[in-house]
């Protein structure tokens, strides 16, 4: 009997020891994953990129966008017709649900129709996790600015130095806010010059905001803006310049007298009935990364999209302001249209406006973020599609949700009788 008990104890000890080492191994794996992200590779994509996207608060300084009001619940109304809808990606036809499950560069998708969740999937994240939104943040910034315009606090025809005196002696000084908002400032700080090239203006700007790996330069964010040059007349050409958005962030702070994150809290996060706090990347000096620093849950990004699809829900923007945005803007360059044609075929947008990358003749709007983030809003169809992703090889490969979103929007399932497209 004693021998039997001794054997049982040995067995229990062995099982316990194996469990201990398994737990220890898992803990070490977590630590290894955590430390694999560095200031030089955080935006490279793959598993390192996804670790950063889901845990950005561990790597960047963040301010909290506090949810202070009750959550506006979203009704779950799964649509089997949408899940079964045939879409084409990379020349292959599959159901929408199968596409979402099979695109390994996609982290999560939410589709709202008439305010209800008709499709939701999280192939590479949990629904409760926040995810870095990158440049989807730009339309959050522009929407906050539009809300201030509606309140009579901002004149879009005014030069930017009217609101930000620190830019008076710079190339920005006489540029109208509307041209900056439409990505047509003419300032020579193009994102296309290279996010990873430490010699570029865009790299230096993000370094000054505490985003990219430090090079030892001590340049202040505003000083960097002051040193930028113009390379063309404002209002003539659409060019993707993240500095434009960060200047708008300074305008928003100057007009309200509040830090950017608190402005977003008051103007957007509380009115949309967010379900969770969001975060905003800020520099050590307290400047917000207004062009790309939002870290939020996917459902809350979708709720933000409803500002445009169902404006009465939040009251952030009026229908007249949304209509004016849809019908304004600046034409996309032939180079941009050629690139979009590779993804969209002949279903091309007409223009860019208010930080939205694409506005189609039917009034649909789209904003893309680095590494495969996206927000598609289709007011005429009462449709919002929001997604998070993680690409590969520094944004060289991303998910196909832009094309897929347009396909499901134009499938006829969401067309409302008697509702004409915006022209």
C-alpha cells in the first residue's frame, strides 16, 4: 500500500513538473514575442506586425480617449446571404465568408447594414482587442475638424497660420485649411518618399512624434513642420502627405484649447456610444500622432463610420455637411487611378476629399491605413465595412478588402428602392 502511494506521488510530481515547464515555456514564448518587436521592425508586417498592432500601447506612448457614456449597442443580425455572397479575390471566386477566413492578411471584419451587424469575423484577433488603425486615423481627425466647422469655430478658407501662429514664417503660412484637408497643400513631404528611409521628410516627422526608430536628431515636431518646403501651388494636385493631417491636429488643439485625445473623446467617442476606451499615440512632448495613432476596437471604428451612414444616431455631422463632403474634393492623379485600377478594375473613384482616399460617384467613401486597415462607408446604401489587417514585407502585400467591399456593396443586396446615388 505504501509503495502504491509512493508511486502515485511520483506520478503526480512528474505531471506537475511537466505542467510547470509547459507554463514556463509558454511564458517565455510570450516574452520572446513581446521583445521581438523593435523600433526598426514594428511596421514590417507578419507576426511581428500583428504583435505590434494588437499591443501598441506596450511600444508607444499613448493618451486615453475615454468612453464616458453608455455604450450604444449594435444588434446582431447575421446575414447568410451576405456570408454566401460570391466575391473575387486574386482571380479566385469564393463566398465572402470563405474569403474572410482564407485571407491570412486579414485580422477582423465588421459589416453594418442599417445599423445592425450583418457580418462579423475575427480570424486573427479577438473582438475585445484594440488594433492599431494607422491612417484610418486621418478621417477621425478630419471628422473632428468638420464638427468644429459645423459649430462655427473653424473657417476652412482661412490660412492655417490664422490658427497656428507658429507656422507664420513657414511654407504653410498662407495655405487654406481646405487645401490641407484635401491633401492638396503642395508641401514637399510625401509619404511615398519612404517610411523606412531615415533621410526622408516623412521619416523625420514620424521620428519627431515618437513613432519611428530614433536617429539621434533632436528636431522638435513643430520645428520640423516649420522647415518643410512647398514644391507646388496649393489646391492643384492631390498628394498623400501625412504632415497635412498632423497640421490639422494642431488646428483642432488651438481652436479647442484641449489635447487632441480629449477633443476626440468629447466630439466623437462619446457621441458614437463607443463600447471601450480608445488610445492615441503621442510623442514624449505630448504631440498626438493625428495622422495614424488611433488604437481601438473594430466595432468602435464601425460605430465611427455610422457618423456618415446614419448621422442622426450621433449628431456629430449634419446630412448637409456629409453631402457637401461627398460632392467636393480634388481629382485623383492619373498615377493614383492606375494603381487603383489594379485593385478595382473600372469601378474607380472620382476624387479624394477631407482625408478620405476615395469618393465614388455613388457617394461611397473609403479610407485606407498602412498594412491593410480600412473603413468603407456607403451612405446611400446605409452600409459600413470596417476591417483590420496585418500585411507582409512593409506593406508590400495587404488584404483584398477594398475590392471585396465594393463588390458586396454593388451586389444589389443593399440597394434601397428610390435612393439615388450621389452624383
